[in-house]
C-alpha cells in the first residue's frame, strides 16, 4: 500500500489523499451560509472552511463536507472474532480487522487514543482492495471484515462502500462501535452489517458528558434499532467509582433484559489509559457485575481479566459448556443441528 499523510487534529495541516485522487465528498450534510452542517452523528458539527468536525476526519473543503480519511487505513490485522469481542458470531473464526483515524467521542479513558487522535501512520486501501484482501485471507479462516480500532461510524462512506463489496463476495461485515450515529445513516448501513458489538459505556448521561464528551442515549438507540436486523452484542467497560456500582450495573442489565435476555453482554476490565489514571478495576467489581447480570441474562462474559467460567458459553437450559475459551481461542461449538449437544435446547450462536 502507498503511504498517506498523517492525519491529526491540527486544523492548519493540509489534507490530501495522495494516489487516490481528490477527497471523497461526505454523505449527510447541508450548507449553512459559509459553513457546512454534518448530520452523520448527534454532534451535528457546524464546520467552517478548512476546519474539521469534532471527529477530526470530516471537514469543510471548498464549501463541501469531505470524508478526509476515505481509504486511509492505519491497521489491518487478521484477528480472532473473540477479540472484537463477539462470542456468539462464528466462534473460533478469524476476521480481517481494519481501522483508520478519529472518533466522535473523546473518552478520558480511551484505550486506542493513539489511533483516534492520529498518532499512527496510515496507508491507502481502496474498498476494492479491502474486499480482495478479505477474499485472499479466506485461506487462513477469514470470514469477512471487521471495522474497528477507531470509531468506524465516522468512516461511514468507506465502510458503506466496502461492506457492499464484501457482501457481494459472500463474506461478513462486523462493526465494533460506540453507536454514536443518527438514524438515517444507520438505516442505510444496517442492510450490509452482519454483526456488531456496541460499547455502552454507562447508563448515566452524566458519565457520557463528563468522561466521553458526547450524548449517552444514542448508543442505546443504535442497539435497539439494530436488534433483529443483525447480530448484536454489548460491551461495558467497568471503571472504578464511575460506573461499576451495583445500581449502575443493574440499570444496564435491566435495559438489556428489557430488549432481550439473550443478548450477550461483556463486562470488560478497565486499565489506566490516556487521561485517566485510576487503578484497574478490582476483580470483585467484575465478579459482582457478572453475578448481577447472570440473574437476568442468559449470556454474560468478563473480558481483560481471568475469572473462572466467565468466558465460556453455556447452554441456558442445562448449563453444559457449548464453547470453551482460553483467552481469544475458542473450541468448536458443541452443537447438534444448531442446538445444545447435551439437552437439545436452543443456544443463540451464529455459526
């Protein structure tokens, strides 16, 4: 792949696309005087000429909104599907994972801040090249493309174009996302998405305002609209003293259970990152969350920490281990005609 300019939040820096030609015009925007209004996500940034929105990657160039990172890839790896994390979508498989720059949240605890803030170099990979690469990687067990690492929804045009090509080739599309997107673009993208993991950072809007600098209700709406249209799993990063109390975990569990008690939920252990220096999440907090959630949900997991039985998938009827996991590796599903090999009950796995 050819080299590309490093893209950060320095608004004085010129942007080009190198060998790919002129900047791609973005979707979902309007003109307001000499500025443009982006309508992709709930921030609705009003952007002056030569400037970018809060995401850092959608900018006003010549009075038109441009997708500044269209075709710019900062990472391309063949990852275990469990790393997304997706535990109920083709367990044990691999997926080509692509990321770019930027995010429409600025979480104080961001674990990928060096990517979201443009601290890593990027290269060009067209949608056609990405789809072709996904096909070539089938020989190593690849099932499709996961749009991940940074926030893929602000990469909307590239994800949409690439996902169409991937779907034409009979492969899968996966989003790992914060869920911050307006309903119109989400509806346009959903027909091409096979699975998503949505990061619900907390149920309290105050948490989102203070620590993520964005709205908290939109990600929940994204889950609600995607449910039944693609496979959905939810991740909640537990941060000591912020969102790990029994009350806050209980609120998240009640919301998920109200949608479906069969949605897989992952509680992930926080580690100090970016601007946040709190100590790592105590194992007792993870154990408490696991216990609270298991009372109302069929599938509950713990990530970034080793707790006994907290990564295995069990039959919700008889408790038999259907998928055994060690880190990011998973055993073949122990199913019979898609059902639990022990009792014959339905287990919610996409295989």
